[in-house]
């Protein structure tokens, strides 16, 4: 019997997990998928994720693949697996793809959102999915700063120190700063992201919005190619992987 490769679109609330990738020190999204798929399909399953989100980060549409000998129709796996998964992880779609299809080796676009809540006081129902700040933020300044980051650049200054990557050059197709009532949403679409890149961009843009940096300082930060030149890493719970698009 030949194996077939299944691609899944995975949504999750990352609050209770130590990120995506299997770790020795806690439960992860990947470990739960492996456990439940192994139970469901009665064979050892190891999923491969497209994006290894950090502890506390959420996703509406991460992507994972796995190989199986099971005769269960690909489209039915989502329904069966959702009966076994914890309620904060849900498969949105399952489908068969060619056996050599790999999510990390395909040309793709990823979209992340970082959500900031700007109320007078924290809002309990938003506490797990947005970062609360009482500091006034100048949205115009933030948009001006964001424009410097669009396009292809060396984003080394926006990468957490110690990350092992061949290149720190990435392309941002768009970087929006949108007001949605008391929420401020930083939406980033690019061909790939470095470790903590979106959270460092968000932290730096917030400093611009608070008047601690000038918008044009973004140009200097890029040229510095030094993590110390950029702002703080914004907390994980405000970040959501919204969408993957394979080109």
C-alpha cells in the first residue's frame, strides 16, 4: 500500500502551548497533532509544519503535512481529527497533495497580524489576543515608519539574536497599520519572516507611535544590521498567523 501526503490547515489558540514545535518541557501544537493523528490512524505520525510559531502565538491558518498509509479519505480526516483534538486546536481543511509537496520549500506569502488594544483600561475578553497599552500612539507616525520596511531588505536588526538562518534578507509585500475602533492592527504580508521579526517590528513601531523614535529612524535601523538598534520584542499573545498563500 502506498503512502499519501495530507495537507492540513490548522487554527489554534496558542495560549496554553509552548509554541508549535515539539519540546521536552511542555505541550505544543505539533505534539498534540502527532498524538491525535497517531491514535486516529493507528500508525506513527509526525507532522511537518509550515511555520513554527512561538509560545503564546495564535493562528487562523497555519499549514502542516504528514504521510499516511490510511485509506481514510483525505477530506474526512479533518472531521475525525477534530473529534480528538483539544478544543483550542481545530483543523479547517484536510486534502491530499503530491508526495513531494513540502510547505517550507514552496514559494509562499504569509500574513501576520499584531493586535494592540488602546482602551483606557484593559478589556478582559481581549487579554489573550491583543497587547494592552495606555500610551497614546500616533498612527500617522507609525504608518510613515512602516513604509520604510516595505520591499526587500536585510532584516537582521529585526531578528532575535542567535537565530540560525542562511540569510536575513526578506521581502515585505505590504505593512499596514489599521485602526479598528480601540484596536490598532499591524498587518504584515511577506515571503518569509525571521525569528521574532513581526514582534520586533511591532515593538519598534509602537516606540515610533509614542514619540520615542522618529519614523525615518527605520532606515537607520535596517542599515545597522544589529538587533540592538531596533525596539523591544512585543509580547507574543498579540500575534496571530492569519493566512498562508502558496504561489
